[in-house]
C-alpha cells in the first residue's frame, strides 16, 4: 500500500453525481470551496472503455486544481486504492442542491 492517501470525493455537478479519486484535497482559501488536486484515473485495459470515465478524463484533462463548492460535496472518504470513476443520475428525483447566500444584505427602511 502506498504512503500517499487516495480520497474518493462524491459531489453534485449540474444535476449529476460525480465520483472521482484524488491524492490531494483540502479546504481552499476561497471561501466555501474544497480544493482537489492530482486526480487519479484507473489504468484499465484498453479493450474495455467506460464512457463515464472517458467523459471525466476529457473534462478534467488539463485541470491542475479543481475547486468544488462545499455545499455540493456529498461525501469524502480516504480509501486504500482508487476505484472506477462514475457519473450517475440522482435516485428519487427530489434531490436538489441547496444554495444559500453566504452573506445576507442589510435592508434599509
């Protein structure tokens, strides 16, 4: 087992649930964001191509660091090894992100 931890990050993105793996994850200096670096994609056999993994690879191809809003994060796990990255549709249909303003403006009367 490698000394470098691997993190499984599950988050909402544009109505879909993304499951990705990264070696570096920490709270950002940008208020309300989590930074993710060094994304890990499994080196699978070239005979089988997973469309979801290929979509994620192309989406994050030239990304050095990704900033994920905290309210989009579902779960972060430290795992022993990377798994298959996934894009899934939420089950149930009543799941929605809950955006709230960080600061409420003062009203003057």
